C-alpha cells in the first residue's frame, strides 16, 4: 500500500508540474524552477507564516536524510521552526566552518547564532560561542568580544580557555582596548603545551606596540627582555628580539646594535625554515 501511495504521489506531482509549466509558472527546463523571481515571491508570501516554518523544517529533514550539503540543510534550518534535534547543531556547525573557509564570515555568523538557540549544555554552548566569536571578529562585528568572553567562562579545559583568550585578546588589541587584553592574558594560567604558552606571551607583548598604557602595565616584563647574543630558537624568542630592537630604537640607542638584534631574529627564522625543508644529509632524496 505505501508503495502504491508513493507512486500515485509522484504521478500527481509530475502532472502538477506540467500544469504549472503550461501556465508559465515554472521554467521550461529540467528540474523545478520558477519562471520569474516575482512568481516565486508571490507564491511564497501566499503561504501562512506558521506553515512556512513547518515546510522549511520538513525540507531540512529531507535534505539531511538524503545527505545534502550542510549549507543547503542549514539554509532551511534558518527558516524552520521547532527543530532541536542533534543533527541540526551538527549541520549548522559544518555549514559555518565551510562558510568561514570560503571567506563568508557573515554567513557563518547566521548559522552559529541559530546553533546557539539549539543547544543548552554548557560544553556545547562554549564551543558554539567560541566559533561564533571568531566568525563575528572576522566579519568586523562588535558582538565578537562578548561572545568570546562568554565562551571562556563556560570552558573548563585550560588549553581551550587559553586559545579562546588569545583570540579575544587579538580582538581587543585591534579594537584599541589593549589594556583589557593585558588584564585578560595575565590572568590565564600556564598550560602544558609550551608552544601555546609562547603564543600567550607573544600576544601579551604585542599589546606594547599599540598602546602606551599597555606598555606601562608590562614595564617589568619589557625591562626583563635579554639580548642572548645568539639567533632566536623559537617564535617567542624571535618576537622578543624584535620587540627589544623596537624598544632600543625608541630610546635612541645605536642603530648598529638594533640591526644586530633584527639579524639574530632573522637568522633564527632562516634556521628553523632550513630544518623543515632541507633533506637529511647523506640520505636518498626519495622523500621528494
């Protein structure tokens, strides 16, 4: 019986589409497309608002079941009502990440704001808030800082908190709120990953270059920077050498010594680059 009903439904749909083409409502081409945007808008507006939401929900269910692209599913979710199933959040996140990868942060923001409405668990909200804050920052939206702060407050993992804090500090620095960035980063607890710790320190020290007030807050750290007399061995050491050269330039110290610091930073960078791209000595070049 269900198979017979499905066949009858398909036949009815084909006849209906044919009648609509005859009446110039649908375009005379393969697939289903309205002959003109005005026709589409008129028919869409004739459907009651409540029913539209239900139809969009049905479309989202159907597209998800058929494995359609996440952005197609998400487009229906944005217009749907009463959708709070687990797959909804997953499709919105995938669509947002795709949009960010394609350079469309505003689209990602729309998906993630809807995703925020579908999840109440603290861990899930923290992840969505962090991604939303980053997307809003890329789109130049003022809400970015607030959402990143909320994400930090809901995040229990120390390393995850540190990564979100770095993103927030960068946003504050570009928004002429460098002193807030200093207060934020100095309150972050050290993490097990040394490279992540270095990133925290680099972002912290970078505030000095854009704010005199931040420079005053970090006077002791700046004064503690040392000239090791050797090429830098890490990104943090390279940044510290450049910052030290910048400080000496501002204090009118000899240009030769300032250039020497820059050279040390550059040599360290070249050394790190060589370690990555040069093949092992005395071995076959088959790795190419």
